[in-house]
C-alpha cells in the first residue's frame, strides 16, 4: 500500500497463498479486495494488516473483483467461467454462469444495479496479446490472438496486428488489457501498449480491440 501523494510505501499485507491477480478499492477508499490464484478473495481495511473477510467458492483462479457501496455487494470473476455475487457480510448471493472461458473483467454502473463481465473482445473466450519485433522492418509489433486458444501460433495467425512506426523501436515492450476506457459501456477491453525508443517512453491506447 502506497501514499499516492508522496509515493511513500505504507505497508504490505500478506494473506494469499498464491499470486495476487487483481485488486479493487471500495468507493469509500477505506477498504479493498484482492483476488488470487489460490481461488480466494480477501477483503481488507487499509489500516488493518489482517483480512476482514475471506470469500471462497471459486474452483480456479480469481481474475477480477469489484466492490460496491450503495447497495453494498461484491462481485468476483474467475477462470472457472463463473461470476459470483456476494453480500456485504460475505454471504454468497448467487452464481452467474454463461461464459465459455475464463472471465477476466467486471464493471458495474454507478447505481450498482447492473453488472457487465467479459474478456478482451467480449466473446467469452480467452485472448492473447504478444509483443515482438518485425524481422523485415525492425519495428516493434503487437499481435492479438482471439480465443479460443489452442495449438501453436505464428505471426500469420494473429487476428490483429499493431505495427510500430520507429525502426529499432520496442512497441509492445509492455502490454496490458484495460477496461472500458472509452466510456462506451462495452464489455470489450482496450490495450495499453508501451513503446520505449530513443530514450523516451510513450504509451499507446487502442480502444475496443476486435
């Protein structure tokens, strides 16, 4: 946990037995939730080093968490293809099935009455983004493969190809899927792609990659 104004490291909280994949802060700013490969979700207070609650029920890694204030509820999404809803006291409310692959993202409207879930291109399948170097032009390249994913992939198999503009550049040195940055309400994700070159660092935003 860090002080956003000063950059000071305040504390580290420990409790998961597997890699932490997602963190979400409650609207109050006082509490947050974390999801892990250990299949659990933990609810924390910023000033208390031990978890307030542990939510268990997923049978695979927890990829996304969301905490709502009014009305108070939480949602979790996992590689078990399920979205789970939880009450304010950690009581399981219901499972939301329907995805055919790991659920990667969650978003809710401001009223807390609607919930959206999805993956990189909204088709219910896992997707893969890979950064590399084009052998002919020498520029960086990002290749996006839409799910379902199986077998061996080549450059020619990519569903989307994003080419860098600078020879010797490193487009795709770091890649991150992001949420609804375009504000369209779509469950399709965006890509944030870094490109360090000539001593400078730039970040490109690609909205709703198909």
